[in-house]
C-alpha cells in the first residue's frame, strides 16, 4: 500500500510574528482550547487531503508554476477573535485579515491548476486570510456559563509580506501535528 501525505499549500509567517502571536496563549489561559505551536502558524491557501508521492510531486510543480507567475505582495491581518463567525459555538481562535486582490488571484490560480493536475475540488466559500491560533474544545466550551466565557475580540495591525508559498505536510505525532515544508517557491 502506497503511503499518503496529508498535504496543503500555505503561506508561512516570519518568525517574529510567530513569536508575538504565541504570547496570546498567555492572555486566555482558562480558554478550553488546544493552542497551535508557534512554529506551525501559517495561512492555508488550499488543503489537499491525503496524496500519493506522485500527486505531491504534481502539487510541487503546480506551486512552482503559480509562484513564478505572481509578484510578492502584502496582506493585512487585523482582528483576533473566535471563528468562524457563522457558528454558534466557535471552532477556533484566529487572526483574520482583509480580503486582498493579489491573495485571491494567487489562490484562484493555484486551485485552478491543481484541479487540472490532481483530483481536487476548490472550496466554494469566500476566502478570507486567517491564521488559526487555537482550536476550541467544543464540549468543554459548552459547559462554561455564557457569561463566564472569555471575550476575544481584539484589533491588531499586522502587515505580512507574501514572498513565497509552501507545499506542506501535516505529520501527526504524540505531541500534536507537526507541519513540514516539502517545497518552498518564491514569488516574482
């Protein structure tokens, strides 16, 4: 049986921003959540699921082609809150950002080419850049009196320069998932 890799394409963050965001874990110590390790913080462009070695190779070729056809750009991340907004019980704490024409075009081109090279169906919901900071433990969340739940609604101001995209693999370990870069591709 051929090994499969849990694969996604992402934008990684500068180390300084990862360290700064890790400090938010200390702000809400009583929140029933599993905090993302700082070295795993990223913006997912496309989650691809479990792929064979050949499919991962195809994804790497697509990512390289797409990266070479897009200029680097900046995105603004401006709010730390619960998400997704449309859920009664939040699934995560995230840092979300403004929509970006450049980011939308990069994601669209990536997904269009991926749908031609591997069996991939792009998401239909509107994409907003976000970084998952923590995953809320739903059962524990529901046991907290609504008035006792920590409020998380902070405005922040981060500008992130997007200079590359990475093909990544999620490897599950006893200590939690570890995200490994398979290939990194620079934008123009």
